[in-house]
C-alpha cells in the first residue's frame, strides 16, 4: 500500500507570492510581460494540483483520512510508551571510557 512520491528538492521555490507580486508590478507599469507572468502562475498552480493529486491517501474520504490519522497517533503513542519502558528497564548506563 506504500506508494512512492518523488522527493522534491528543497531548493525549489513553491511560493506563489513572488509570481503574484511580479504580476501586480507588471500591471502597475502597464507592462506587456503581464501575460507571461500570468502563464507562469497558471503553470505553477497546475504543478501544485498535480502534486496534490499524487499524494498518497488524497483519494480517501475525510472520514477514512481521520481514521488513518488516529491509527497513526495510536501507533506513535504505543511506540513512545515502549521506549519509556525500555529506558526504565536499563539497569546500568554505558559510560564512555576516558
């Protein structure tokens, strides 16, 4: 059930604000580049839509997503409890050799 989602490079900028700012600047100056900037914004929005639709679980209903979220939270809680029990069972600390 695990699907792979391509890891996006952190260097990429996915903010729409710079594009919107450029569009407003072009409109203020009555610049002809406004159509080019609008097309860039459309492309960026379409890419975001494609990435969202490719996310695992996005096709599930909100109720199913909530159920999965609760199951994951229960798993994390159980793992944390087990870690605390394990740490409590350690009778000695490993000391660094000096």
